[in-house]
């Protein structure tokens, strides 16, 4: 069974949960912010997977620079 990997994206009063393919799983963000998060995810897929692996193997938290 494949383990589901996801991250949270927040924008003032909104929050969305995304899988590592950039798909909105649950929640809501304004359209412009959704597009930015999807693009960010595409650029950081390798980092997301490395951070997820580190967390599952050793509990290490690896921060990935977000959108500003």
C-alpha cells in the first residue's frame, strides 16, 4: 500500500492540504494562491520527498523554503 505524502499551505484565513503531485486534497485557497502552490510543488518535489523520507526514517525535520 502506497503511503500518502502531503503538506499544508496557508494563506491568511485559508488552508489547503496538497499531495506531493500538487493536487488539492482538502481545504481551500484562492485561485491565484492555488496556482502558486501548485507551481511551488512542481519545483520542490525532490525536496518534499527527501523531507518526507527523513521524517519517516529518523524523525528529522527538513524545512523547505516556502513562498514569500
